[in-house]
C-alpha cells in the first residue's frame, strides 16, 4: 500500500509541476508578444510544409489501399538483363498466365486507351476508358454498386460497359435505372451492366471499363497483368509458377517478352506489390519535396533556436533568481523546454491550417498525387503533432542548457554575465546562423540545378514555331473512322471550313503533335529485308508544314495529288532519319517500309526531308516518318486511333484562344458524336512537356527563397544582438577616436565571415545533394557560373543583413553610453 501511495503522490506531483510549467510558460510568452508572434509564424511556415509532406507520405506509402487485403494484390512484371523491370507484356503472356495460373484467385489483363466518345440520350462526352479481362474487379475485391461485373462470356461479345460513379452521377444524373440502358462508346452500342462505387480506383481515374479477350498469339506489347494471390500462395511461389509458364511460350513471343529460351539462371518474370507500382509515378516528387521540406524545417529550427537563445540570454537574471530561490537546473530546463514546446504547438496549429490549403494545392498541381486522396487525416495530425513536439525540443534544448549553465552569482553580477553567459550565447547563435546559411546554400544550389535544366529545356530548339497555334484533341476510336476514306472525309469537311474562319491562316490534322510521342514502328531496310531500326511514325493531312512552320530541307512536301485515294505511296522523313538510317546517302527517292506486329505498311518513296522536330519532350528527336492519312492502310489506321487521339491544329494571325468557339462548332457540325478532349495552344503543349521540371524548380526555389530570408534574418539578429551587447564598448572606442566606418566594418565583417563559413559548408553538401538529385530526377548539377551566382546572391543578402545593424553601431553617442553605468 505504501508503495502504491508513493507512486500516486509522485504522479500527482509531476502533473502539478507540468500544469504549473504550462501556466508559467503561457504567461511568459504572452508578456513577449513580438517574440512569440515571430516564432509562431516562422514555425508555422515550416511545420505547415512538413504537414503537407506527411500527408503525401502517408497517402502514398503508409495508408492502406482501399481494397480488402491490399497486400495480396500484385502486378506481374518482366525483368530484363539488369534489375529494372517492365509492367507491360504481349497479349500472349496475358492469355497464357490468365488461363493457366493457379497462384492467383483472380488474374486480369488491362490495356489503357486514349479514351472514347460516350454518347447517350443525355448528350456526348469524352470518357477515359480501360480495357480489362473478366475478373478485373475481383482482383480488387470490389463489387459494382449497381448491376454486375464482367463474366468470361462478355469477352466474346465486348458490347457491355461498366461505368464509373462519377460518370453515372454527372453525365447520367445518377439515373437508378441506368443498368440495361444502351450507350455508344466510340460509335459502337454498349449495354451498361454496372456502376462502380464512388471511391473505386485502380491505376488512375477511369470513366468506363470494357472487356476484351487476350489473343493467345498476340505480340503487341502494351498490356498489364494484375492479380490477387490465392489463399495459401506466397509471392515467391507465384513468381516460380509464372517462370514455369513462360517456358511454354513460343520462341518468338519469348524473345519479345525478353524471356530466356531455356531454363533461366534467375527469375525473369516476377511480381511487385500494387502499391509499389502505383508509387513509382509519385515517389520521385514525394521524396524530392520531403528533402526540401526537411532542409527547410532545419532552417526554421535553427532560426527559432536563435530567437530562443537571444531571449534566454536576456532572461539570465530572472533564471538566476529562480535558481537562488531553490529551483534546480532540471526544473529550470523543463520550464524552458515547456515554453519551446508551447511555441511549436502553436506553430503546429497554424501549420495545420496552412497545410489544409497546401494539400489541395499540391493535388491540383500534381495529378499523379491527386489519385491518392491527399488529406490531413488523423494519422497526419498525429505525425504533425510528433514533429511539432520534436521541433520544440530540438530548438529549445541547446538554448535551455546554455541558460542554466551559469551559477546565480555569475548571472546576478552584470559584468560576469556578459563575459560568460553572453559569450557562450554569442558562440551558439553564430553557429546556428552558419548552419542556416549552409542549408540555404544547399537549397539554392539544388534549385539552381533544376533551374539550369528548366532553362535548357525551354530554350532548346524545337524545330517548329508554337506561337499562335491552337490544337483540339479528339478520340476517333471506334468503327466510324477505321478506314482512311472515312477519316479523310471528316478531315476535308472540317479543314475546308476552318480555313475560312476569320483569323485562321492554315489548318491541319495530325495523329500526333510535336513533343508528344508517336507510334513506334520497326523499319525494314528494304521491302522484305531486315529490320534496320525503329521510327516514330505519324500521319498528317492539310497544311502541316505551314501551320507548324516546319522547314523543308530537301525534296518536296505533300501535294494535293498525294492526298487522293489511289495515289502512289509517299513519305517525308526528318534529318534524324537521314543521320541514323540514311547510311550517308541521299534519301530522297529511296524506298522504305514500316512493319507492324502482324502486317506491313506499304512500300513508300521518300519525297522530302524535313527539319528535326522534337518528338519525345523538348529535347529528344527520333527518326520520324510522315505519311498522308489517305495512304494509311485501314488496319494500321484503326491501330493508331486505338492508341492515340488525333489533333486538329490551326495557325492564327493573333489570338489563337479566340478561335475555340468556331472550332468547336465546326467539329460538332461535322460529327455530333465527336467529343473534344480539350483545347490547348501549342505553347501549352510545350509547357506540358516541361511541367514536372517546372514544378520541381518552382518548389525548390520557393523553399530556397524562404531559407534565404530566414538566414538573412538570422544574420541581422546576430549583428544587431552583438551591437546591443557591446554598446558600452562601442562608446569607448568612439570616444578614443575610432571612426564610424571602422566600427561598421568590424561588425559587418563578422557577419559576412559567418555567411562565408556557412556557404563553404553548404557548397560541399550541395555537391552530394545535386549528384543524388541528378540520379533520381535527371536534373543537371549547377555549373561553376551557377555556383558563382549562388555565392553572389548570398554575398549580397549577407552584406545587406549585416551592414544595416552595423551602421547603427556607428551612430552610438559615446557620452550617453558612458553615462549608463
């Protein structure tokens, strides 16, 4: 009983002391509103950014996926010679694994499409679609909210569709009788058999799912395999089974899938958790931002510690009195830490409010993160609370230890206090400021690396003129436009009318726009010969060269006769084609033939060479072949429309965006079932190709600017504090004949020296950090001139932050100073 009573008294005393510390800390902070407000704002900024990143990490890596037993959902992958793998497989692999695997209770193949036009009695809209085999929804353990999922027999006659909840609620106004109704997808009638729940997602946002049956001999390699492990099976056992199944593939398919001809030395087919595959698209952004936020949070902590240190040194007599009255060092340290934690908790509360806005902004600017449902939920709040407490302890511990090191007699004696406690505080404040400058240098150098990459991307020669060009993307997937005659008729009707719109100089249609990838096709060296390489294959019609202002280097462009049915097959190639596949000879007049998986394109004569146009982003150019749409074989045309939307492009005399209403009206008059995916200017298309780099550059620059501001504030505070502490010394020096310029230079040089030390340490860290960023994101390391620019910026800011308070020292009145004592 006595032991129990002792513990109760001990806990009651601890709680009473804690309550007392909280009350005293709150009153103490309230007495210093300037200091408290500054610290809370600084901490709120850092903790708000940290909360946003905790939300991203929680959503992408921690929070369970919204499916039953999500850890048993696996993606089938194929390994090459190295550790890298691909999630894409030939149709034959999909058919073989789906029909023979025992390791999965459900295994489904999928293929993304460019989207289709969805038409019904409610109008028409563009629908993002996904082809799936039966069992797809069973993989995720989710049943439709209305109707049913796909059955095996649905694959034989794929005229059924399952709609997303968003399309059902939006386009169909939540019609409860939607199941059984007929809609048109890509011009084909489909019966709605189900509607998925509102929170269902698998890869990305999808509006409609349609079934397909994988071809056991299909060689086109654009399909995924995803499955749910059967009870009693492990991932290792599933890999072994898949590897054994792969040995049953014909040799040509095994080579296409990069699988060994005999018994493999190591696993070539494997599995990866579904979360890992999904996270591949997001982890680069998440970890980059996390590193930037971490550096920023350290700068915030150093800045807050500097504020606490200055305040602790200023309170040395108060603490000495409390110590003389019986307060132990542990008790005083706990009080100071309580005040620090109160500050960080208040900053955390401000940060959570800021994070609620920041999370929405991050999701809006990064669509690959939006699908994860970023939110400041209970787990995020718990993590943010932990970060806030740790931050409070981190920036409060060292100042607190320093404040309690001096004895009461030392602190109560003014002269001793200034020589002992103040000296220690000054050393620590200088160290904290140097650390801020070092972190700021690292952030600035990293941002400069991304800025260099971004400048190179945006200033690279594109090979065409994007200004004043408007584009409209439309899906032509479906039976209506699988023949060259039908597609050509649509293009002629629309291009003739568009050319007569006031303000339009020229119009064209292309299967793929510049900076966006085209259809990758192998090219035969000669008709019937060996494969010489692969090309980026595109079709065009209308005045393509005039719209995009692509230069004609040799030969001729397409004429009106080339756009007629039955014309001799011709092609245009680019300069990269000449360099890589031309063998140093003149290619005009030569013949080429592209080959697809199951058939060959026509033998074509090269009639002209175009200047290089960027075809994979804004820096890469592949050998490219352009052909008139009228000469495209129907089977190949259907394949193209199944993979890519087509784009109308118009060159305007002035405001391209002002043409949108006219373009939309003409396209809808030509075919009311057409749904325009979106209007973009070519400047926006080019901007989309560098969007990821632009976002990373902006974020790092934002954090670097914030860090630079805080580092400048820290420098200012150090010099201002030194001036305040040495006022009497300054007065004596001025009275003995020192000039104001000498006093100013002395203090300013001290601050600049701190900045120089921090910059040197930061430059060394930046070498390591930028090397890591280059391996992860492809960003260029800053060159010597860029580093010189970073140093110049730091020098200018450091000079401004130190000279202003240093000049105050020169204006000290010696007589007033010497009268103080």
